[in-house]
C-alpha cells in the first residue's frame, strides 16, 4: 500500500491511500453499442421512465459503481461570478434563488462574510446532505435489495439507506442524517431527517436548521447518467420547500476506485492564525 501526502493550495493536508478495494461492480457500464450486459446485470428495453441501462437481479436499475457531480454547487448553489479560488457557476436552485425568510437571509449573508473560517468543512466536519453529493469528489454506491450504501471520498463520510420500510428513528441528530429509501418505478427516492444544523449547503454560507427534511430522487437516465433532484423543506429557515437539480455522472476510468481525502483541521487553523497575525 502506497501513501502520498500533499498540500493543496497551501491550506489543506491530503493523504491519498492507494490500496486494493472491491471493484467487481465498478466501471461495468456497457460501452456505446454494447448489448451484452456485464456479470450480474441484465439489459432491458427502455421502460416508461426511459431507462434502458443495466439492472440488478431484482430488476432495479443497477447503480453500483463510482459517481461524481461536475458543477460548481460546492462553492455556491446559486448563480455566482468567479473569484479567487472559486469558478463561476449557474444556479442549481429551481427558480434561481433560495426562498429564505428575512432573518434567515441576514444569517446567510453573515455566513458568507465569514465563510473562510465558518464553513463547517474548514473545521473538518462531515458535509451533510445533500452537500456530500456535489462536493468535487467522487462517491460510491453499493446496492442490495434491502439497503443501499453511499461511501464518499471526503473524510470517510458514509450513509446507509434502508429500503425495508422501517420508520425513522426519533429525536436524533446526525451529521449525515437518518435516511429511508424506496423505489418509485426506476427512481430511487430517499427521505432524510435528523440532520445536524451545523452543516451548510455550500461554501457560500447557505444553511438550514435541525428541522430540515431532505427528499432526494436519483433517476437513472442511462447506464452512465442520473438526474439528481433534491427537495429541501425547513419551515424555520425557508418560506416554502424548494428544489435543486443536477446530473450525476458515472466514472468509467479503468480501475477506478475511491481514494482517501483526509481533512486535517489543524492545518486550516494554523493557516488562518498566521494570516491573522496570531501565533
């Protein structure tokens, strides 16, 4: 096993670990023009949903593999211009802007002004939901008839989606929430509650309270693309429920696997203390 330690932008310590991992389901999307399904998969004609990609033995769309979002939502889910270290981007929010209550909008603006130190990711906290999905890192889906697991490259974050109909647990507080899923046709629908209020939606300070309820819809388009729609409902912060939409892409590189992104809080603290003239 090889380890490589590098500094990114002088601000964050990365430890990349390359080692053997299970890869039986990775990179198995059929090539263009291929009609023979990969091992353990079945290829079916297009359904009413339009999906005609590989399926698992229980006839669900096969989501096993490594996926990644390619957009700028991590920096700001609303439209924004480029700035130092931040690429310009379009809004992924349906309607363009988030429907904040007036006092909550003031809080978001304060967060934005303090974002270089206040962003929870700069303290190495877990990213929460849905931010984990569109961080600039890949994530892996492992699928079974009763559970779906998500493993994220950032900070070893994981989620377990129960498909067995069990109810949400009461009065809990998780960084990645308490998730329950179901299939609606070929779309995986995931309801998540009990999310820690310290997580943000992006680096720009868009935030929520502990009352947040998240509904994600993973709708496979074909073997290599999913439409991701997420509904955010938080009556303490927003005037109404609102949505985000984006595409998730399957990673198809040969021997693709998740590496490790180790977040080291002391590196951030040292950097900002030095900039502030502290010792």
